[in-house]
C-alpha cells in the first residue's frame, strides 16, 4: 500500500515511519510512504505556502494553490481516499482503519497554522478526519497515527496476523488485561486462571474481563457492541451488585 502524505515538513513523516514495525514494513516494501512537499508547488521563488486571513484574526492560513496542485499531481485512481487531517473532521476509528487498509493507495493532507483555505475543501474530494477533540501543531502527527493504524491491517506488517483481530475495538469493546513474567511483582500476582492451561476457561475469563474493562472505562461502546443476551445479563447483574456510582 502507498501512503502519500502532503506536508510542509516531510522530514517528520520520514522520521516517524523509519523505525520499529513501520520501518520494517517499509524496508520489506509491504508499504510505501511517499512524502510530498507542498512547498514544491508554491508559485513564488520563496515557496510561500501561507498568508494572512482575509477579515483579520490571529495566525496564518495555508494557501489553496500549493495544496490543490500537490494533491492533483498525484493523479490518484478514482475512489482513492484523500484525507484532510483536521480537528473539524469526523472521528477516525478502528473500523475506518480496517476499511482503508483495503485500498492500494491513500493520500493524507497535513494542515498547519489556522488550517487550509476553505476552497481546498470545495475543489478536492476530501474526507476530513480527526484523531481526537484536541488541536495539534500540525497534521503530520495525526497522519502518522493513521498510517500506523491502517498499516496494522495490511498482511505482513505485523508478526502475528491475528493481532488486529484480538485488540481493543476489534469486536466493539476494549481488550482484556494482559500479563507477562514475573508471576509476582510487588505483591501482585498474575491471575491463577491464566496459568491453568485450560484454554476454554481462559477464553471465557478474558471475555468477561474485556466486558468489565469496557464497562468501567468506555461504557458508551457497549451501546453498539454485539453482545449475547447472556453477556448483557452478566453486565446488568454486575452493575446491580456494585456500590460504586461509576458502575450505576
């Protein structure tokens, strides 16, 4: 898969995808990361890509010409996702990452300053996405997050192909607690059931703990999670038994 990243700081993208799992995937040519320097498409010899906002106000706004030209230079196949990283966008999530991994290419536009000229949105077939309700210094860090999330669904990127199927959000709820050696640490021991070797009981325990983990940390996810009637009854009974208002 090819990730085209339109940015005025290509070194951020190169540095963020040259190590660890992503770095190995790039080396093995499972994925390709193609930074596109928006400054190369500026009209003047100083490669100016921003200007003062019409109507006044703080900060600078990214000019439309370089951004649009950079995007059009890619000559993307029809239907290729073209994302604009913006705090105004729809929340990026696990399901979007999985769907986008099915594409051979995708492009990401990294906003800066006060954002991009509104005409960029009107000219290009953009999908605005946000990685959270907060503001970053630039879209590059959001782009790296999306590249990482999408890459995990591409065959060969992860050592264990089942990993994406067992993580938080893979089935609509959070993941169960994880433990490793040592067996005891500062008075805290690994749950005995994980040492039993009984895979059926371990699987049932993990599912129950995942449900309780979700109930305690992200109860909103349970509203749309695909739960059996038995699991719904279990959660209802658990909530009834708890005295802590958090679980009511």
